[in-house]
C-alpha cells in the first residue's frame, strides 16, 4: 500500500536482513527497521513491532531464510521463531514454507519470497470475494487491525473495504479502539486515513449500542486461527462483538486466508490463547502535548491484571468465512470446501 509517495509492504527482504514497518510507533511515527539476526526477528514478532497473523508468517519465513544465509542451526532457529506467538497458526505456516529448503540459502530465500507473494495474492482474493457483501453506502464495523499492516498489502477484514472503495463505493468504517493495545485506534484508523476512507473511532463498549441502533450494516473481523469446525480465534473482544451482532441481526463475517485454517484443532477449545504482560492493561501509551511518546499508568499501583490476547468466536455466531478460496460456511463442510478450492 502507498504511504506518502512510496509503496510498502509491512515486511520485506533486504540484503542486511528483514525489513519491516515498526507498528509500535504508529500512528505518530512512521519508521522502518531491519532485523539482521534470528534474535531480532523473534523480538520483532514477540514484542509486536510487527503483528497480524499473515504478516507474522511472512516475517517468520524471511527470518528462517536469514538464518539459512547465516548458517545457523535449523532446529534451534525454527524453535525460537515458532515459539514467539502461540495463537497465530500462520507463523508455523510461514516457517514450514521455507523449512524444506533450509540447507540452500538461495532457495530458502526464494521460498520465503514465494510465500510472501502468495499471502499478498490471498489477501487480494479475500477483498474480491468480500467486497460483494458490502452494499453501496454501507457502514462496516471491524475489530483490532486486519488491514495491510496485518496481512501483506491488502489485509483480511479491510481488504473487502479497500476493494469496495476502489469500485466506487462510499464506505464508512466504524473502528473500535481495541483495548488493551489499541490496534484499532492506532493502526486501523491510520491505514484508513492514508487511504482517505471515512471512519470513526469509538470505544470498544460502544459497538453493541451502535449495532442495536441500526448504525452498522456488517461486521468483518480477521482471525489468527480457524479450527476445523469453523470456530475462530481473534483479538480479545471479538466474541462479544459477534454476540452483539447476532442480537442485532447484523451479519458477522471472519476474513482470513486459508493459511489461517488449522485442521489439527477440531474446535476452538483446542486453540492456545496467548497471555500477555499485565502492563499492557495497566498502562497506556500516547503522544504528549510536546510531541513526545509517553507511557503512563492508569490503574492503582496495587492492581494486577489478566491479559488474554485472544478469544474464540463459536462457528454458530459466524455468518460466513471470507477466504481467498471464496465465502464459505463456518462449519466442518465449509472449512473443508475452502481448502479444496
């Protein structure tokens, strides 16, 4: 996607390592960085300098290619990268795309690039299929960030929005802030502003009310892992959004590439849920009046927190899965058909 007068992917290959946009600094600073070692790639993933399931997978693929070039031990490198984020199955998918070619650095890099391009193509297909669901003048609600920062070049949940706008549709997006890391207000809003798409940032708890008042026409979110039965894990807060959409009679879709489907887990109960540091809940970061990034505590010093990074939305609450293979039911048959196409 275009930022200013240049085109970027969220992650790319450079001769000195793996290049990436540091998402932790957005929307206030746009900075590029390079991870030049396995440790730096792992840190960028674990500390959420890059995030979004498909982008994580691309970063991991390039990280493994980098380790191959540096002649690092395969088992150790694979294990380090695979352990960085437990919920997003695309991480392992990216690693496995490169693993068979690890002994040949040039071929390993070619495999990583092929994986990158395949994820871009899949994200664009999601947009092509999903844009048909967005009526003219519709208001779309989403959660977290599932745009081009999260899925190379197009996104998942935002890809149908981008494609719909490209076709001339005047779409408005409701962006919930997405506590605790505020990926909605920080990243999704930034993306939409870059693209010139009308949007409004709201508190997480406001979405249900807007749904019941008829101010939202469709809800589309991404996913970090989809189980064999169609249950979907996504950023914490997705499940209550699906409940509210069902109560309001508003369609709720999950958008994700087929690389997010994990047939090794029968249902959402078996999806590992990442628990992150308490500080993400107890502190907030932002820009001061002086233009400096600052971190402040909002809870009492004595308070502790619970910080599950994801929740699971049961398939029964999902109107459909928007995949690169088409729109399918959130069911065993639907998931199977997506993988066959």
